[in-house]
């Protein structure tokens, strides 16, 4: 049986609540004999600050480097609003992304049939939607230098941000997108603005070269980012994998997210390079949502984004397609039965809590495994 070393970082607010339920799903698959999970757990965010006065300890960072994959809940909350800037809860997440060089952010947008009427688009446009946005996460205009505001001395100021991409950055994110497409419907849409931006010209050139050299079997198309934004709300099901830079990816992934309803439904992954020694790709999986302090401790949080993040981990870090499919089917079946947490209530009369939603997903998993 495959041995998988997992690091769980539940974090703050609803993080520990949704993580506790996800552990039950991990245990289910272990009992099924799908893999042997060796699970370590540590603190991140405000919880780590309370214990160590740091948003993540060196020991937790060591565990993160050693793990086959990391599952994180959420960080932050009003309790830590006044801690020193370098020790703020988000610093733990940023340190993980930076030290592990997690340059590729994967944000799936899946619309379960039972929730299609809650989307802002018509049911027929979103029902069965299943796309992934691959966003470059460590380069581009958010990090490029110079990044300044200069006083021009004439009553005006000048602000400068710099969009910078090197060939290697575009090559590696393109490879992630093409690899992913091979595990899905084999189509990549690359998006930039080569009509007005030099970085767009290079982006298109490099993605085309990587495709020619290494991924000719995958269908590639190019779409300007403004046009892609339009197509995402006009006919989103035409896409499979979309690859784009940090800025466009930030915007387009939020647009795609809203096609599917609540934040409580959305998993994500951040991937790094394949390690030359171990041949494994560094990876951190987490829900898109935050620590939801308004509902923390009440047992109301929707566990689906967190359980879905574990499903993504099985699919993309360990190639456990069957088990990942089972998780998606079990979630769909629980929703089809009418179970709703408060965030996806829609017109439902009754809502369930974190535990009951997980119970329903586990019972569907039992049925699928039988
Ligand atoms: P949030 O995602 O925590 O909450 C936004 C709204 O969505 C809230 O009303 C919340 O109750 C609801 N919600 C979110 N997840 C839910 C779930 N699983 N089930 C049911 N309802 C859910 O965003 P926010 O309120 O802007 O931020 C709260 C804290 O979380 C802040 O400290 C923020 O910095 C932090 N944050 C952390 C992350 C992260 O850890 N990756 C991401 C975003 C925000």
C-alpha cells in the first residue's frame, strides 16, 4: 500500500472545525486500503502566534518541507489584528508559499447540479461546469520592480508597477497546465494581452513553444484576457484548463468562483517544482475561504471546500483518480439529497451543520465503496 506523509495545518477560526471533519474522510480511505496516511499536525496563523509568537514555527516549516503534501484550513481573525506585522497570521501562509516556491495556483470551479439554480448565471450555462484556472502565483506585476510612488513636485505623483516575466517562469506554469489537462479533458486555454503588453507577447510565444515541444497531444488555444472574461460569463463550459498570469488569474479565478455559488464550496491547490531528488512536486491544498470568524465555533461551517481540497490532493499529488472522483460524487449525492449548510441555503427550508454534512458525505462514500 502506498505510504503518504501528510502535514495538516488546521489554523484558525473554522479551520480546525472543517479539518476535523476532513480527517474522518482521510480515515475512511485508509480503512478502505486506498493508502496508508501518516498524518502529522501543527499550528499556523494566529494559533501559532499564540503558542510561539510566530505565524509558523521552524519545526512546522521542517515538517512542511518533509511532507508529501500539506493540507491547510484557514488563518486569521480579529483576535490577532494588533500583532506585529511580521507575525500576523497571513505571514504563516505567505512563508509556506515562498519557502516551498509554490508558483502555480489551481482554482477549480465546479458547479454541482443541485446548486445550479443558486448561480448568478442560468442553470443551463453552469450545470455540470468543471474548469480549472491555473494562475501564476509568484511573479508578474505584484512582485516586479520598480514598484514605486514618486512625488513629481508639481502637485502630482507617479505610481509605477512593473509586469515582469522570464521565460522559465512561463515555461513551468505552462507545463503545470498541460500536465493537468492530460488528466482532464485535454484542452488548455492560455490567456494574456499580447495586443498591448510585451509580457503578453512573450507569454504567448513561450506557451506555444512548450506546447510544440512537449505537449502536442493537448489542444491549445489562446484567448485575450478581456475576451476570456467575457466568455467565462457567457459560456463557461467551453473551457477545461485556463492558464494565465498572476494579475489576470487573480481576477478571472474570482469570476469563475462566483459561477458556482458559495466560498464554502471551493477548494484550491498551490504547487511548486518537482523535487530533483524525490521526484515529488511540493504541494499545499486549502479551501479558498478564510477563517470565517463570524461563524467559528458554532459547528455551522460548510466542510465541502476542505474535503474537496483533500480530494484535489488525492488527484493531483498522488494520482488517486478513483478516490478523488468518489469524493466529488459523494458531495454531489449529499447535495442532491437536499442537505445544505447555511452558506448554500438557497431556498432550502432546513440547514445542517458541519458534522451532519460530513456524515452525509461519508455515508455516500460508504455506498460508493460497497
Ligand atoms: P471568509 O472567507 O472567512 O468569510 C467570508 C464570508 O463567507 C463569511 O460570512 C463567512 O461566514 C462565510 N464563509 C466562509 N467560509 C465558509 C464556510 N466554509 N462555510 C460557511 N460560510 C463560510 O473571509 P473574510 O470574512 O474576509 O475573512 C475572515 C478572516 O479570514 C480574516 O482574518 C482574513 O484575513 C482571513 N482569510 C484567510 C484566508 C486563508 O486562510 N487562506 C483567506 C481569506 C481570508
